[in-house]
C-alpha cells in the first residue's frame, strides 16, 4: 500500500560520523499514527533499511559513514544500500 510506504519512510540529511539523534527523531516522526505502534517505536533507534547515495567519493569519510550506518541499522537484520557512480 502506497500510504503505508509513505508513513514508514523518511528522508533526512546527515553529516556522517555526527550524532544520530536527529535522524532517529526523523525516523520516529515517520512512523505510523497508530497509538500502539507509536509507543512501541518511540524508543526505536534502529532502521531496517538505510539508503545512501553518492556519498563514498571521498575515502576520508568512509569510517564516519560506517560509524553512522552501524549506529542506525538493526544490528542483525538491517541492511545498508549505497548507490554510487564513478566520477572522473
């Protein structure tokens, strides 16, 4: 259902390596409006799927990228999808 997908996704900018609290707040705000789901998800600090695009061009930030991604995705089942294209 398109509405369900819209309610369970969020888009947010982030500087890799910085605290993830703002991202967690954005994800929590995107959760469903159902009271049972909201109370369950308010303490959730992980996402099932994290998508990053065109952000691995500078090797200096790879460790920070992995730090943020590791803090955000579900430890055992989360996935991290990175899209990129070669530049130059």
